[in-house]
């Protein structure tokens, strides 16, 4: 399917025909299938899961658990390794808690954090392992360490890190920007924890996934306690349910899970080999146009197929450019993209504006961006 045809699956573009949406690393737009699944869930089967005794509750429970299987299938995992969370940030926080409270590493363990880490990856771990953190470039780790935090795809430059090249007792992989490119196969990545969000893969906000290797999950106890996760509680003791349900305390985001299932259905119709080739072509088209501006510094990994390109003008602030573009219905993101350390230490600019591509973008989006970018530069010069 061409990007133009695909765009027709996204009601927001029908409602806003002039919208040029190039902020897909922040969140992607939602196809009709996902929107309908949310509406249908609330219309047809809204009930709490796992403890109801009526038909709609059974249906809700079955649909929820079916999505667990779909996700497992999508990333080549086992359903019992899939924990629903509220998003990547939540998944990474829970990973840090599981590792710390289950003493999977020793108190004084060293933890390696890449410069390109999103704050959601680094900060939860800094809380527990404050004095033993070292920052590094992705290819700089050559000796075994205790915990490696790894950014699968950088949300600033699109750089891909192969976690197999890093030697660590525990590896935590942030897949926020790789999941929607279908780059996540847990049997190939050789890691222990994986985190991602539904809203960056055409699904709803407020729902995400934490995958934990069964070897580890089977040795741990949950860190978020509450209703729905215990078999038996008395005044002195408690028994947890089996994983993964023991890790989903309280009423989960059932509608979100259903919407995520619809996003997976949508993605399973995409030919990713073709799509990534198209994204490489579109990224090259964008880069060729941007390189005509001598006033711009461009930060992207040319070798990565992922269309994430951050840009700084030598004189005009990224926020001014993004605001100008935004006033003409062109959405990009400005700032440090929750990667302040990368901006300060490596890119050496305080802020960039970021263009990030998704499967509905095409050359006409880039042409409009470039046209208005030229206007913005004249306006602020
Ligand atoms: C690489 C990366 N990690 C983590 C996150 C956090 O994701 P969320 O805000 O969905 O929790 C983002 C969001 O932009 C990201 O790009």
C-alpha cells in the first residue's frame, strides 16, 4: 500500500487535510481500526476483567488475554512474559524495581548508560544505582558490566544499537522507537527486559508493554502491589498469582490493551521490508533537501534506516522554527527530546528540532516542510 492510500486509514488526516505530521517519534496517529476497537469495546463488552461472572466480563477477559498472545507473537516472545504497563516509562521504572528489589545484581553494581538514553531509561535506574553509573557511547563498552541500559533506536538520531555487542549480566532495552519499525524480536536481541509504548506504534496512549525473559520473571516477585495479583492473603502472609498477572495490580487499562491489539492487527498488514526501504528513500530525500541549507547542523545516523533527523540552526532557536512550522500546520518537535545529556555532551547544542517519519509520510510532506522552513529562516533572520 502506498503512503497516500495508507493515510486514508487515519481519520485525523481526513479531518485535517493540510496537516503535515512529522512528529511521529513523539506519538503516531491512530488508524480507524484502532479508534473503532476502543469505541466497540466500551459499547459492547465494557466490564472489569479476570473477576467478573457475566458474559461481557468473560468477553473482556478473553479479548485482553488474546492481545497478550498477539503481542507475544509480534515480538517472538511467550505470552506469559508480556506485562501490560502504562507505557515505556512505566515499563522501565518497573524493570528498575524488579532488578533492585529482587536483588538481581549486587548493591554496588556498575550500570552502563548510553549517552543517547532517553531520560525514561536512565532516571529510574539512577534512583537505585546512583554512584555506580557511567555514561558511554554505544560502541565504547568492551568489558563485562553488571547492568547495561540500551537504547535500541535513538529518538534523536535514529542510531540503532545492537545489544548483542554488549556484554552485561542484565540488559534492559528501550524499544520505544524500534517497535513500530518491526525491529523487535526477543529471540534475536539477547536481552532480559524490553519496554515499549502502544502510542508510538499507532495504538492508544496510556498503554505499553514490559517484556521480561521468563528465566528472570520466574525467579522474581512483583514490586507493584494491590488487588488482582494474589491467590491468598492472611494477616501475616500472602501468595502471589503466577506471572504475568501478578505484575498487573489494580484495574488495568483494558480498553488500551484492546486498542493495542487492533494496532498489532493493523501492523500485521504492513510489508515492513518494503516500508523500511521506503523510509530510507524518504529520509535520503529529506537529508538532501536539508543539506542545501548551509545554516543548519544535521544530527542523524546516515546508516540507520529509521527516519529520525534532528536539526539545529546556527542562529535561530529550534523552538522558534518549530513554532513557525506549527503555525502552518507542520508538526515537528523542538527541545532536547528528553535526551539532555546527549545534547550537552555529544551534539553540543541545547536544542534541536526533530523530523520523524512514519508510514503515512511521503515526499509531499517533506516538500511542504522545506518550503515553510525556508520561510521561517527568512522570517527570523
Ligand atoms: C527512546 C524513548 N524512550 C522512552 C520514551 C518514553 O516513552 P513514553 O513517553 O511513551 O513512556 C520515549 C518517548 O519519546 C522515547 O523516544
